[in-house]
């Protein structure tokens, strides 16, 4: 039986985790693809006891905890999760948020789309063709996201992706293997764009499915000025690296 791993980075998400983990397993149980699903939670020593919640859930579900000492950012949490997955025999590797913004109801659609399009990566997109499907987001976030997307496309050229910064994704193992994980340096939202761009440069097929994205209900938002600054700088840096090192960067 092939295995899929859902990586969920967490920082103070105990309430969300308690409720989300059982729902995820319920959603993917006995699926048509005959896939066995596991979850890896990458927790940055959350003060609200997220780690203990996961340890308790691990008695009932195939959920694993990767503990890090302090808050080190989303990008490095995913890199640690990807390496953990590659050391084991997972064929499909997901990225997913802890705060219910990413509805587990879509999980199997990613695999369906991946097989249908023979894609290496499938993105759950909040912006798809001319649709914008975000619920509860304030207008500032929406504008920031749309402008950021246009800006990245302008700098990097045609990548043909509607939602370049979505964090709800599924990769084939081979796509993660092809990434030089130690060369990835972005850590905020723009981490997603860096991964997409690297896959795109390697001519990997990236597909999208439209999703409805809901803003978080519990917990505190982690959007910061540093994240926005990184978003401005990264597309330029990627472009520069490409000019200097070609496809080897
Ligand atoms: N391990 C780890 N996880 C993080 C870190 N920052 C954010 N996360 C997690 O990454 C996921 C996405 O972060 P969010 O804070 O939801 O980001 P967002 O959806 O853009 O913003 P809000 O929902 O408004 O907070 C959530 O599961 C967070 O708990 C971090 O530094 N380390
Ligand atoms: Mg969120």
C-alpha cells in the first residue's frame, strides 16, 4: 500500500489540532486510491501545549511529532518535514495549515488531479481563473496577496499558476527529491513561490484545483512586516540567482 504524508507546521495551534486531526483521518479513511495516510506535525515548542496534544493523539492515530526548539519560521519547518518524509517511504507529500483554512474535504482531490494531469505538484488555489474564493479575509490581506502575485509574475515571467503563494499543496516524492532543499532560503509566505519556481525551472508539471479558503477561527495571525519585505525581495533574488547560476541554483 502506498503512503501519503500530510505535513502540518504548528505554532500555538493546540485547539485547532485537537479538532482537525481526527477529521483529516476520517476524511481520507478507506480511499479509492488505496493510500495509507500519516500526519507529521512540525511544532516549534508552542507554549500552548500543541506538542502534548499531538503526543496524546498519537495513541489513536498515525500522527508523528517533529519538535523544534523555538519558532524558526514556516519555510524551515517544511524543509525539516520534507527531509523527514524523504527518509521514509512516502510517495505523496502534502503541505497543510493547522487552522482550518485548508479544508480536509479537498485532500483526496489533490491525488485525483495529480493522476489525471500526471502532475508533480498540485496546488489548492484560492484564486483560480477569474474566481477569488476566500472567506472572512480582510480586504488588506486580499489586496496584498493579489498584488504580490502580480508582482512575482511580472518579475519572474510566465509561470502559469493562478495562486503562487498557497500553502495547501501535494507533491509527488520525486518533486521533493528534485529540489535542492538546502538551497532554499525563504521562510515566510514567499517560501511557496520559491518552491513553485524551482519546480517550474525543472520543468515539473504543476496543476491546480480551486479551493475555498477560510480565515482562521482560533489562534493568532502571524503576518508580519518581515514577511512582506521578504515577498518584495525574493522574486528579484531568484531572478538574479538564475542569471548567475543558470538552473543549478
Ligand atoms: N512550526 C512553525 N509553524 C508555523 C510558524 N509560523 C506559522 N506556522 C504555522 O503555519 C501555518 C500557517 O500559518 P498562519 O499563521 O495560519 O498563516 P496565515 O494563514 O497566512 O495567517 P493567519 O491564519 O492569519 O495566522 C499554521 O499552521 C501555523 O501554525 C513557525 O514559525 N513555525
Ligand atoms: Mg492561517
